[in-house]
């Protein structure tokens, strides 16, 4: 499994932050890239200590993450204009053509919903950069509607419920 993954990816210096995850082959829009491997972690109450432990985790629902510490996906960086997204809980696919050697990026906000979670300074460099990365319920409604087709259903529901709750408060 990990040997197969090491053939698909290369980890190298990123222009975004630290090291990045690069693909060794080219992909067309919609192509399957890989499954995210790792243990599922369920946490009902996130604390600052747990937040530091889960820095490389990818959310799959309100209280569940995939621990990517033993996976190449621990090196995937954020972009406000990503070239990959997640379908379901673990399937990574191309949002646009990706050339061999290109760094793959995902929008962290589309798979995170903890109120306290935030990256105070985005470094993606995208023309559409939001400057601050927060959980899905903090996305601007216009951004949500633009990205809705690539947001996992569980996170779409979290966003929609947060809008409804704001209307009643």
C-alpha cells in the first residue's frame, strides 16, 4: 500500500509552505488520484492539545478525522484554488489538469468544521486567496456556492445548518 503510494508521489520543497506533495504522473480533470490511508480518529471535544496533535489530519465529518501522519497526504498543502478535492471520505480526485511534478493542493476549509480551527495567514498565493483559512461554516456564502460541487456532503450540511442557526440568532 505505502510502496504503491510512494510511486505516485514525491515529497519536496513547496512554494506554499514547508514540503509539498507532488504527483509523479499527469492527471486529467476528474481523474482518480489516490485513496487517503490512515486510521480514523473520533474526538467529540477538541482541545488545544489535541489540535496540535491533529495538525496533519483530514476531516471526514464533524467528529472524525483521518490521521495522515503515516501517509504522503500529511504533506498536502492548502490552496484557496486547489487542484484536488475529496469525494466521500477518502477518494482524492483532480479538479483540473495536473502535470507530472506539480504540487497537489486541497482547500482545507472544505473538510474542517471545528470552530476554533484557523490558519491566520494563508500562503497559497492564489488570485482568489481568502487570506485566513477557517472551518467551513466561516466560508463566505458566495464561495460556498462556487465550491459546493466539490464539498463532501457532510460538510455541506454543516455549512447549511450554520447558516440556519445564524438566521435564528
